[in-house]
C-alpha cells in the first residue's frame, strides 16, 4: 500500500496575515479540494489531523498523480498564497477500522517533513513501484537518515515543471566531508511544562491559550514567537511587542554565550540555550525557557 501525507505549509503565518476566520475557511477549502483530488485518483482520505490529511492508495502511480494534481490545482487557485507539502512512502501497512498505522505510516510522516512548500517527496520504495513513465516525472533528491533506521533512505522529488528544475551536479573525484548526525528535534522546558518540536513542525510561544507552550508573563505577547525546527536547526521568529532575548551556549559564533535580542526578526541555532519573552534573561529567573537541539 502507498501512504500519502499532505500538510498545509506556513499555516501559522497564514493565520497571522489573514486573521483566524478567513485563514480557517481557506484551509478548510484547501483540505476539501485536496480530498476531492485524492478520491478522483482512486485514493482514500483515512484521517484529517488539523491542517494535514493522511491518505492511502492501492496503486502507487495513482498516489503520484494525485499529489501532482493537488500541487498544480492549488498553485493555480491560490497563486502561492496557500501551499502544501506532500510526502509519499510505500510498504506493508496495518489497518485498524480502516485507519492505517505502523512503520510505513511513520516513514511517510518523515518524508513529508523533508518537503518544502509546493514540493512532493517520495521514498525509494515508492519510486521502485512506479512505471518508467512515472519515474521520468521524478529526480533523485538525496539519501536521508531517518530516525530509528540504520541505513539511509533514498528520497526522490516529483517534477511538476520540467522547465524549472535545478540541475543536479555530480562531483566525481571529490570526497564528501564526514557526515554529522543531523539533529532530529528540539526540547523546551518552562517551569513544570515541556514541549518537543519535531522536524518541519511549527511551535507557538506566548501567553495565549492557542500557544503550544503558554508563558505566564505580562511581558509576553499572546503569540510572541514562532519556533520551527528544520534541517537540524531551530528557527526562532519574533512577532511580539517587546521582543525576545536569546542566549546560546558557548560555541564558534561571536554571539554565543551572550545575551542577544530580536524583535520582528529571526534567529537560527543548532545549539542549546535560554529564551526569555519580553524581558532580559538575567532579570527573569522565573520565566526562562530552556531549549536544546538533539
């Protein structure tokens, strides 16, 4: 069986830009449009989780066609105002009341995390099940280590427009640098609460109830910062009135082990450290947020 995940990309920014009601309605219409195209291509929507859908297909070629149809339809209808990313993996799949579960579903979730907005990623297992014609619609992307798996997985990318493809250069005769194990998540600790940010996921910090980790400080905005963990690095984007204070542990950067401040900007790190929302770190022992990339 072939499992497809489709995830609305940048939904946090969408809600901030359009407002809750308009953004929510747009996401609902997008999910309905995707579900229709999945069914037209002989797939089944097994579950909807927030702004993500989980689909299953008996035929791998139908899954690829559905993914391409979804991306092309959304690009035409929303003109990149709303984007999705799609990941596909094939293999033995267990079912419980028509709900797929098991290793194939877990790997498909890892594959979709590799995709950027508007992209379709598929595993080598899926690629091998495609016809020669369908294989010609893809290109090799990378060999990726997936958490819990010993050997790397071959990842391919579907080509939507053959005239707009980055050429892959084969550097023969060169030796690659030793590969470092890529970090797979970030843990955050605040008072008695903890949070985990997985690869490709967004995480809200602030005093609002909608936040993934709610901070009880009047200096914090309702949605103070958006955190995202992507390709082994934590990206902190401030959206607040009072800004965000950051201190990372000692490292090679001049800014490490110093208190840094951002407001309406972003900060990227692969290290561990401390955050404080709206107030200096040294003055706010009770409202410190400790983070660590693993």
